[in-house]
C-alpha cells in the first residue's frame, strides 16, 4: 500500500487529484492546502510520493520541492502545473521534482505518472538496500506482483555485480526465486489451488485479483530474507498462508506433470537452485545457490 500526499490551496483541484488517485485500491491519499501543512503531514505519516501545486500561500510548490529534496531525497514529487507556471515548473524540475502533469491533463495522465514513479522508486529502494547490505537483507511485500518482480530483477543484478556466478546462473537463480515468490503469492497468501490454472487460466488470475482485495487475504504479506556471502546466496521466502504438507508435493519430473501448468515452479526451483528447503509448516522456503 502506497501513501500519497496531495498539496494544493484550491479545494476543487486538490479534491479532483485526490479522487483520481484514490481510484487505485493500493493507494491511500492525504491532503494539505499548502507546503507548510504538507510538512506537518510528513510528521504524521511519511508519504511515498507527493503531488503538489506550484503557486500556493505559506510555502509554495518550489519551496516544498527543495525541502523534500533536502530532507527526504528518495520521495518523488509530481508537480501539477497551470497556465503561466511553465518557468517555475522548469525550475522545480531542475531542483529535484520527478515529473509534472498539466492540470488540464490530470484525468488522463496523473495516475499513470504516479504509478510509474512509485514503481521506479520501489526498485531504487530495493537496489540501494541490497547493494548497501554486506550480508543480510530483509524486506516485506504486500500482495503486489509488480513489486515482487522488481525485487527479483534487482536481486539478479546485485548478485551479478558481486561476481559470484556466471551471468546465466544469475538468471537461473533469479528465475527460481521468482517462482518461489509466485508460489507464496498465489498458493500461499491467496490460497488458490494450482489445478484451477489447468481448468481455466483466466479464472485463476481473476480469482487472484479478487482475493487480493478481500479479507483475510489482503492483509497478508510476503517476507524475504537474503543472505549473500562469498561462498553462497540464500533467499528465504515466507508467506502468511496456512502452509501445506510437503509430502503431497508432486514429482515435477514425472511425465504426468511436465505438460501441465502446475508443478513447473517446483521443477525450476529444484533445477536452478543447489538446495531447496521448506519449513515444517510449509509456508516458508529457502533457496541456496553455491558460488562457482
């Protein structure tokens, strides 16, 4: 869930922007009528992204951009620009704003712009934390496929940069991690039987989209622990579902399962990782890859 802050001294424009953003069930929206109120909102809850007007009393948009860049450099700021504010918008971009949307294009462009920036910021945060971690790294994800995919891509790049494996092995191990994350998402947190995919792939994904917004599934998270040592990389993925009995896992090499849409993830995990270990409950798996 991303928390957004909309800042505008015009109640009409502020409300319009907020309603456009609130259509996304993954975003919560808070409001401020000027930069000074925005700073007070930061004290209550730090937003993941700020959408702000430029011309406001107390503290205008340009001043707010400078303050956020100084105190919260990783938080993107999107400007809402009106006619006649082009020069100020250009200066704000130069001083750190991430993007801008003309007010007469809010309905068409605001949500898309915010979505792209949030995804980019998420990847940058994961990249920074992975690269700055000497050995252990922990993070937690909501049921969001885009963020899980971003993590997998950044993990692949991080282990490639550290030179532990050949590039192809980095890709293969990242694929194994991705499969484990998909299992945690679909089968763990959302409790969807993989056999539904064989019967109706569209129904499988429709049910996933439905459940990720329903209780109790929408409150569940996926925890990830990464340990990178000179001799190995180990990734543990933990979901908040009920788990499963490992004795019921199919043999992924059995010809009965090779042509089916389920069981593939287990085959890739066991092929691309040197070790695959489940916890007793069956809601956590650790993938290990030994350095070459």
